[in-house]
């Protein structure tokens, strides 16, 4: 087993909060909130403006990293405006302290670790399917940022099959 697969397996063996803390140590804290500022976010929640503005400073896709909302263990789809508006989520769910970075497989692991009793809407299947599509079926993404994501979390086909099976059986 490679060191990378071993790290994924260890992360999968943690509870959600411990896994979050592990990834915060690994990748560091977000430098900005997910949305540009609290004032415009509050206007969005009141229906005074139609969209919230995502901060450009939070993206680390050039490093192959996804941004995960830590509060997804309680709320659903925190990057989706309609879902955020329907739930009327406080700004604290979008603040820089409520974000963690992760690669594709770590992102799938985080969603698998979310207790369905806490958030029945957290569905890791799309992320798990991406693992199969990219690494088992060998469909290398064509978008530059996705190629970077692909490379960062790349596993051999056998390792991908193992983590894919483990994610599905944990789910």
C-alpha cells in the first residue's frame, strides 16, 4: 500500500471533526471567507440582491484542492445559492474559519464521514463516482484545473479500487 493510500485509509478511519482538524493541519486555514463579505451576504439572505459573491481568494484549485464547508455536517450544499437562501444560513457557515481544503478523495471521505442523522442530505456518491471515473475507468479530465485535481490525488488503479470499495462500504 502506498503512503498516499495509507493516508486516505487513516482519514477514513477518523470521525468527521478529527478528519477536519487533520486536513486543516495539512493544508492550512482559508485566507478569506467563501463569500466576499457579510454585509452583501445578509442582503442576499433578505432578498435585496439576487446572488452572493464568492471570494476569489478562497480558491486553491490551481493546487488541485477543493474547498469544503465544515458545516456540511449540519447543513447541505453550502456553495449553492438556492440551498443557502432556503436554509437562511448564518454568515458563520461561510466564514474563513468554516472552510477546509482537501483533494478529491479527501473530499469524498469527508462526505462519507458525515453522520446521516446529522445531515441526511450529504451525499458523497458524486465524489465517489469521480474516483471511479478518473482512476478506475481511466478517464483523465480535460479541464486544466481538474487535471491538477486528478494529479494531486492520483492513485494506481488497484489503489483506487480499494479506496472506492472502502468508501462505498463505509457509506
